[in-house]
C-alpha cells in the first residue's frame, strides 16, 4: 500500500469538526430559552466542544499525518444496507412488522451475497431465512409479549 | 439456623434446576442485543410468584448473573454489547475475535465472569451492612465528581487523536440532553415534537453506534466476518488460565472496582467495566497491543461487570434502595412476595435472604460449565454461518431489540440513524466509545451538579458543598492524577510521532 | 378473529350516526341493514370481552409503584375477567412518551395503560408534551399513594412541629428531596409550604432510589415521598405526617396532617386509561372488572400492606372526578410557574 507512506491533511476530520462546531452554535442559540438551571450544562459543554473542534481544525491543517488505509469494498452496498435499514425502521409500524421484515431480510440477503447463486444455495438460504424470521418473531411476540405492530398488512 | 442450613436450603434439587434454567436463559437473553438483564428479569418475575420466595429469588438472581455475562457474547463476536454492561468488552473482545481468537475470548470471559460474580456475591454475604453505609456517603456532589472522573477516563481509552475523542465525548453529552430533563424540568433539543421527548435511549444508541457500522462494513466485502480459529474452536482453557495467571492483580482490582461501583446506586455495570478497563490499561506497559485484542481487557471488564451483581444487591437488600434497574425489579418482586428488606434482614438472619445469597453463589458456579458450553456453540455458530445469512439475521435482531426496549418504534429509527452517524464518525477516526461514555455519564453529572447547586445555595456555601468533604476531595485528586497522566502520555506519544 | 368482529359491530352505531349526518338518504337503508347487527352487538361485546390476554402498558420503569400495583392486580384479572394480562413497559419523559402515543394504539380494549395524577394534568401545561389531559380516556382510578413527609431516623426533627418551627426561623434553609420537577412530590411541597406558611428548598431527583439514597445519607434534610416509601425503607426513616383523611393501617404511628392542624390531603392517583376510540361498552366492562378487583378483600389487604390506599373512581364518576382534580391543581401549578 503506497498510500500508507503518504502524508496528508485530514480533510474529512476537519469537515466533521466544522459540522460539530455548527451544532455547538445551534445549541448555544437554543439554550437561551432554557431555565438558568437547565442551560448551565448545554452551554458549558457546547462551548468546550467548540474549542476542541477549533483546536482540531488548526492542528489537522498545520500538521498533516500519515494517511491511513483507504476505504475498501463496495460503497454502493454500504449505502444500500443503510437505506434498507432506515426504510425498514420507518415503515414497520405503519406497514406491519412481519411484512417489512420479510422484505428487508430478503434485500439484505441480496446485498450480502457474493458469488453465484446455485439452486441449493437459494434453497438453503430460503430455509434459513424463514427459520430465523419465524424463530425470533415468535420469541419476541409470544414468549416475551412484545407488541410487534401489525400495521396495514401484518 | 446456621449457614450450613442456608447452604443446604439453596442446594435443593429444585433450586439447582432453577439456577441452571435461569443462568442458561439469562445468557441467551443477555447475548441478544436489545434484550437487557432488566427485561429478562421483568419478563420472568410473574413466573416466580407461583414458587416459594427463596426459589423465585434464586431464579431471578441466576438470570441476572447469566444476562450480564451473556452480554459478552455479542460484544466479542459482533462488536455489539448485548447489555450496556458489556460496552467495554467490545474494546478488546472484538479485535480478538476478528483475528481468530474468539474462542479464547469467550472462555476467558466465562472464567473471569464467574470469578467476578463470586467476588461480588461474597461481598454481599459477608460485608453488606458496612458497605451499604459507604454507599450512603455518596450524595449529589460525590456523584457529580464521580461522573467527571469517568469522563477523564476517555484519555485512557482512545488510541486515536485525543482531540477527536474529546469532541466525540461532548457530542455524546449533548445527545443525552435531548428530551425532558427530569431534574430541572426543561424540555431540550426536541425540535418541538413529542417524538424526542423521552430522549435518546441508551440501549438503542448502543445497538446503533456499535452494531450498525459492523453490518455496513460486513456487506461491503466478500471477506468472512471473523477469522476461523487456528485452534479448531476448542475451549482453550489452558491459554485462558495463562492469561488469568498473568493478570491476577488485574482480576482482583477489577472485581473490587466492580463491587464498589455496583454498590453506588445509579452507576451500574457499564461504568464499572469502563473504569476497570481504563485502570487495567493504565497499569500496563505502553504498547502491549491495547485496543488490538489484548486479553487483559476482557479480564478487567467481564470480572468487573459481574461483580456489580452482588455489589448492586447490597444497597437493595440492606437499605431497600435498588443499585441498578434490575435490582429495582428484584426489589419489586420481593415486595409483591411480602418480604421486607432492610438492616434487619441481615441481623435477624432471615432465612429467605440468606438462602438467596447462597443461591446466587451456586448459580454463579453453575455458570462456569453452562457458559463454557454455550460460548463454544455461539462461537461455532457465528463463524460457520455464511455472511448472507448472518447479516440479515443480525440486522433483524437489531430492529427487534431496539423496538423491544420500550415497545417504541421511535427508538428503532434513532438506532438506525445513530448507526449511520457512528459509521461516518468511525470511518474518519472519531471512535464511538467517547460518544457512548458521554451519553451514559451525562445524567449522573448534570443531575448531581444541579442538586448540589440547589443544596449548596440553601445551606449558604457553594464552595463548601462542592469541595468540602473527604470523598469529594479524594475523587478530585483522582481526576487531577488522571488528567496529569493523560497529558504526560500524550506528550510522549506526540514526541514519538512528531 | 372473533374479537375483531365484535368490536367492529360495537362501533357500528357510532358510524351510523356519522352516516346520518352526511348522507341522509342512505342512512335509512344502512340503518335497516345494520339494525340487527347493532341490536345484538352490545350484548355480544359484553359477554365476549375479554377473551384473550390484555396488554397492560406501564409508562414507568419496572419496580416502581405503578408496576408493583399492576403486579398485584395481575392474578385478580384471571379471577374476575378470566384472562391474563401481559404487563409491558414504555418509559420516557416521566410517562409523557407513552401517554402521547396512547390514542394511536389499537382501540379494542385489549390495550390498556396505567395513568397517574397529577402527572397527566401538569405535563400538558409544559410545552411539547404531545398530549392534552382530555386526550386520555381514563376508565378507573383504583389507588393512590398519599403524600408523606419523611425524615431519616437520626434526624433532629422528631415531629412535624419541630420541622415547621425550624423552617419558619430559617426560610429556604431546609432542603427537601423529591422525584422530578413539576411532579407529584413538588406539588406536595408547594402546597404544604403555602398551608404552613413556610419556605423550603425543593431538590429534584431522578427516581425514588436516588432520593432515598440522599435522604438516608443526610444529603437532604427531609423528603416528600409516599406511604410506600416509608414502608419500603422501614425503620431507617420516620414519617412526620401523611396527607390522608385518617391514619394508614400499615403505619399507625404516623399522624395525618389534618390531626396536626394542616388541611392537606393528596397524593399520586393511579388508574387505567384506554385509547379514546375504544367502544363505550368495552370501556364500561373494563371499569367493572377493575372495580371488582378493587373490592376483593385479599387484594385490598395486599395493597395496604405495600402502603397503597384504595380509591374507587369508575367510568360513571370519571368526568366529575377529573374536573375536581384539575381545579384543585390550579394553585399548585401556578406556584410552579406553569400556565393552566
């Protein structure tokens, strides 16, 4: 890996620090509406956090560090997994827990699959999927009395 | 009755079976992210009503002990603390599993959990009344300083940039302020909706911040989740005993820390394990592979968190003040059973409570074979399941688990969003652990501060309230030492790098 | 499945009324078709409800007073309703998270939720609580934990008089702990301060465990708790007075405020609410079941032993009771800086 020897500025770190700095400003603005007692902590923490952010931005700009190993693998699959989980978490209470879970489970299986699909592989994954979904669904719903929402479908 | 009678009472076939069942159920529940020890005990309380009081309590104690240990399974194998107590176990446990030492990590966790659990249980049996008096010395000010001390430990946790850790910690503190402040009554940072009124749930945050990033990286490459063991997935008892013998002092110190932190109502296993981890790391030499799978980390965290079980029961049984949320459920069960707790429970040698304490010790011993066996199966299961089955199954568990905490769909959305944030932060060198530490310590620090401020104001001496008592001064001393140590070490590292 | 049909049927009359307003022509035909269904529906609902497990949601953490009371009720549901209850927890924001969601839950009567007074009156006065007091359809109030002023056993204040005398001479010096801000405990504090003409400093804590630690450790001088707190802590504490009409049977040594010359009765009431759209006859059935449980001598014995006091406010008396409570809480809310 030739990049490991390279010295670089931590630009993403600086960007994140800037965003967090912005969050600090928002906190300070909103804290003006709190009671005196309720605003001590938010104000202090936000102020300290902004100092740290500013310090990091300066240090990272002036003193480049050896660059770490870059991101490996498929970014598309990463984004896909996060998107599926986000949609799942938003939709399950209205659409139905079981329905969304079956769809999301299938989608994540596809996202995590590398190599070729053979008939036996499809069959074994199908059986495993149904078994896992059924087992945990029943464990939570029946044994632990968790009211998993049925929504429109199921 | 004599101690032998109590011991024999606890040793009845019925009680032994209940312990076995309780420990096994506890381990499974603790290993599933989202199902915490509190929930495990709360769900099983009704079943104990049909039993006699001692048997019911023994089963609850066994579940509790098992669940705290079970949390280490998912911490080691999936980088996801199964219960908050297992947060610090991820630090060294997951790197160990990644490089193929998952079997060793699980065996080690079992051995030291049993040791820590026994340590706490014996403290409960032998020195409970004086220890409970110690817990009472901790007022709002002491809790405030204790939380500040906890925050300084970040310095010993992070391997990455110190400034980044500090930024993460502040972010965690602010996240924990979202919602209605029970002390003070302000509604903060909710954006005006009732969705965030309850604030960010700690368990949901844990699942999101630790587990979702693992899932995201899991789908990105065809590489297997964990390296398979070079040792053919055995118990590796011999290796584990070697680690423990080398870390004798670490084991003792961590068990003491766990017991003491457990006694303080409101602190809990997560903080105990983090303190024990930081102390173990500080006590060790530079390097030694900390953060990259040093088994001494597991020795520290798993003995400390299991020691909090016995420790937390001390104020519960002696004072009637629950040490942890699980203890609150156990106390409720005692009340429903019609048992009065309090100092008399110990002085009058009440048979139920003594049978319970011996039962807890026996349950901890039973955990040794059960834990070793279940750990081995869990390890084999996780390394043999192909990626395209493991990923959706774990994702399903995170959704189920984060819903089950409060039966609230909002917690699930919180979990996933925090997971995305956690991945971005982790990718760019901001570790999530300082964020989590901030979330956990915020309420202890802030409510302690507000209360001390009000009390100091009423008594007319703020300085006296905050500084003028021996325990506060000791903790402030520890804070100063901790900061000084961190600065010196930071300098050293800086000079090596620069 | 069966229950689903009966509920649908039970809702019919109301739908008919709505239909009557919008489509007068259709109404006749629909009414005719539905008449037979509507006729039998209330009877079926009455006899069939409940026929399976009822979900009983507690908006607080397990181990608290609400949980313990529900646990004690649990076996009696089996006795009087013939079904089991599944106790679930949905904690957050002192109960507000759960109460704000109640009306979105299934309205079949199989979802019931614990409610607390004064919480459900005071919380909606703050911004962003997400619900109004009138959004909650309470079906029964079954117990209350009377306010009690408690000091550690080693406290210099042996009687209420000694404490009041000290507070009179030293305004705002006496620290009194309690759980939460603008909570039942703080209401008790401001009410008593007003009645006794004293000024004490209220220190809010997170949960009963935290305030009890501070009390036993002498970090606060006294605490506003309930009869349950005195019983839970036993002889480690002394109860100076309880806000009940007569002394509590489980703590006969603790006088009432009334005996000592302070007109104060109050505490935290606990009951059960259902989603607003739950059919009226099912609400009545629930109210009847809870009333039967509440009059069972064995249940009363267990509740009083744990420090609870029984009250019986059923569906019929609900409107009047809520109006009375809301009126009573106005002055306290004003002293807490809330706008009623």
